């Protein structure tokens, strides 16, 4: 029996659910994404020497960078579309705010403020407050006009995924593809098995991937076999066709 690599909580992940990766905000550890102990346990469980696994571990740290500054070209258009919609919401809020502020301005114009510091020769504090108020009014109006111009010229994009249900998990893809390449370079077949009873996907490759994923997630998490099947197909299509 192969040794168990994790005793923590393990739960299957659908492709559209976020994987709780352990992210790195400081320098890369010398052993990479995995500890030396984890590398040794992986080697014993899956028949790899520590040296190649150490290299794999160091290659995997790229996927732990926080933030992960990579783009998904297929999301460019949806991000533009949602960016425009969200900006229009802001414009609507600012327009209503301007209307409310204009009413406040009408009332303010009817008020007069005494100067409690007149005997000291100091200017009336109201002058400063009203000037700042006017600056705020102009700033709100300026921002609204700017947003209107940016919407009109299609110059706004949504920062996050426009629809998380359709977005790929780039960290997951980077981890899986790095492991697939490692596996293939050692002449191990890129294949999986299918349980005839429950139709679950498995096999040595997927077990190896999940053993590593458990080490790189908190809580320890496994990626569903069906998701790994899709990731493997995408990887093989890219290797064959470059896309």
C-alpha cells in the first residue's frame, strides 16, 4: 500500500470552485512549493528520486505568487462589457448624488455663518469649509464626466473575472500542466483510469497530481478526477496544436 501523504481535510473540487492555494508573498523557499519532507514522501510513494522532485517543487512556486499577474485573453471582451456596465452604475449613483448635493447647495446659499475667531483677526472657518465643499462638488462632477467619456470610448475594463462560473483557475492550470510535463518527461503515460461502477477518473497520474495539490493547499484539497481529465485534455491539445 502506498503511504498516505496527507491526513488533513480533503474534499473534491468542481472546476468552477476556487482551490484554496497556499500563496507566497515573500521570497521563494529554497525547496520550492514543497518541503523537503513532502518531497521525500512523494518520492517514496510515487517512485521518483528527490532531485527531480526538488526541481519540480521549485517550478511550482510560480503558481503561488500573490498576486498572479497573468491575463486570460478569452475574458478580455466580457471584462470590457462588464466594466462598462459597472461604470454606468457609478455614473447613475454620482448623478443622483449631484442632484442631492445641488439641493443642499441651495440651502447653504441661504445661510450666513458667524466667525467665532473674529476678535483674533483669523478668517472665518466657514470660508475654508465652503471652499472645500465646492471642490468636492466639482470633483464629483469631474469624475462623472470622466467616466462618461471612458464608457463612450470603451476605455473601461472589469478588474476581476466577469463571471466566475466561466473563468479558468490559472493557478490550478499552471500546477497541473507543470506536473503533466514533469510526468511526461520521465516517459510515464499521460493517461487516467475510469471506475466502471461510479465512473470516477483516477490512476497513477491523477493520484500524483492530487498528492502535490494537497501539499499546496490549505485545507488540503483534491481536484476532482473529471476536472483533471479536462485539464489533461487541454494540455495535450496545446502540446499537439499549440492552442
